[in-house]
C-alpha cells in the first residue's frame, strides 16, 4: 500500500523522493491505460467532494474527471452563494458536514493555511487545491510529471521560474519538490515579487544553486525550461502597481528568436499577456500538454491516498 494512504495532501514538502517517483510511474501507467479504456474502476463506490471558495477551471475539472475515470462519484458544494457558507457557516463546520458524505475532499480557499485548518477538523483525507498565496501541491506534482516527460529526466537541469514568485503558490510548492533532484534554478522576478526568503534559504541549505535576476533573456539562454507565471491582479492592493508590472515579462516569437535555442515553456495557467498566443505553435510550448498531465497525476494521487495500488 502507498505511504500516502489516508493522508492529507497539504504541502509540497511532505513528499519524499520515493513518493514523487512512485506517483510519476503511476501517472504514466494511467496515461497508457486510458488509451485503451475510458474507465479504470479502482475507486468504484468512492465519493470525491470538491469545495472551491476561489475560482478554478483546470484544478476542479481535472480532479472531478480523475475521480470519474477511476470509477468513483463526485459531489460539489457549488457556488458559495448557494451554500450555507452564505449564511455564515464556518469552514470547519462545512468540512465536518461534507465529510459525512464523501471519502475524500478537495478544497481551494483564499486564506493561507485554511486548508490545513480544515484538515485538523476531520479524518477524511483532504487535498489542498490552493490556499491563497500559500501552496498548490497537486499543481507541483503535475508540473514535475510534465518536466520529466518533456526533458526525459529530473536531474542535471537548469530551470527558470518567472513572474510572480512572491505570491505564486504553484512555484512555492514546485521548488520544494524539485529540491529532491540535482538542478539549478533561476528566479526571474521584479524586486517586489521575488521568491520569499524563507523558501530560498531552505533551498540553499539543501545545496540547490539559485540565481535571482530580472534578466529573462540571459536566464533563458542558460535554461532547459522556462516556467512562466502570471502577475496576479488579485494579489495587489494597489491597482497602479499591478498595471506597472503586468507586462514586465513577455514570451513571444521575437523573444524566442533572441534566445536562439530550443526551450520547453510551461505555465500553470490561466495566462493573461505573458505568453503570446503565437507561441502556442512553437513545439516547445508544453502548457496545454501540462493541463492534460494534470488528469493523470491527479488520478495517481487519488489512487494513492485511497490506498489503491
């Protein structure tokens, strides 16, 4: 049985290297199996509940699809306005209630740490689908699967993480998972959106080489892969600051000509203007393949947490 059986999935640093490699193998197995059949009924009779207090397209739908591909059922809280949350019910009471109906819960919440608080209120496994600017561990898992598929390895790589590294929960979780491997990281961000120091210091303690810069072209020339993120309007209290920074890093065909090398380009999506639509035709544009990989990795995680081989 999996070491993840029955566990809450809250943070990128909770995964061992063995966990990560095991999840990659299982995700790959599911990807191959789904080419032959529509349903792999490992979780028949099990129920997944989704509770999203922030908007979501890819995370929510891929989790719901993953559960259905595994033969399970899905229930959803729906909109906040249509639930008892609108009447003032606390997150803890909501979670305790829905835990009576489901075998596993997936929660997204705008408050950092809220999903961990919810996990303390129930023994039903909870998966963190994003807690404000905190963590997004399942995005990091699908990202690492994508990196492995695109580059054929997780070692001896140089990666550039670009954009909003201060509030970007996807990159916070991703670097914790990447730290299990032999890599070099460029953190490309304006000074006000740099990676938090507590994260960079932990990476350095693990021996990870880090370069912090605002020069995207120079870092791209040294990298195997660029991981773009959007400048997040919703994280800014001053609209003028968002307007100043939103176009600071742009990847388009002219940028690719300047780099003059084959690069893999990833993005957790949604994008705004940081990757031009013309780049979609570039063979290294992996962000929609990345979306599809989320289905396979979330199937793998659900199976592991539910104790299925």
